[in-house]
């Protein structure tokens, strides 16, 4: 079972119940950067994308191999999993670069002209 939805749910609940626990989780050494990246930039790291889509595929295969599952249930499960996978895969994988770091003079901009003295 993926951890991310539970972390996001915990953060949301803590934000409404206990500022102390919310701040602890949000500033946690391991989880904090991921939660902050999600909050400010909607970033999902590539490794998390790969694992989540792979686990969704494995879950679908597990459901599909059951004999007692009705065909319409497989269609509903497939639509839901594909929708979630599309959402995950369309989120950015990395933080955007700061505006000042996006362009440098070496990338095609010329330096300002020297003034005549």
C-alpha cells in the first residue's frame, strides 16, 4: 500500500487539529521535503511515479486474474486506475528552477554593452 496518500491525509488532519504535529511532520527530515514540494509545486518524484504506476498495474493484474470478478468491475477498476495514473504522470517530477537561474548569458543572451568613456 503506498504511503503518500496517508502522509498527505495525516498532514491535512494535523493542519486542522494540532499545529505542533503538523509542523513536526511538515519539517520532518525524511518526509518534510516531499510534502513541501507537493504543497508548493505539485511535484511527485520520478521514483514515486514509477512505484505508484507499477503497483497500480500489479493491482489490476491481481484483480483481473480472479475468476469471480464481473467484467464491468474490471472496466470500472481500469478506468479509475488509468485516471489516477494519468494524474500522477502529468505532475512535474522536479521543482521548477528559480527565475534568476533559468537564463544565463551563456545561453544566448549577450552581456550588456560597455559604455564609452
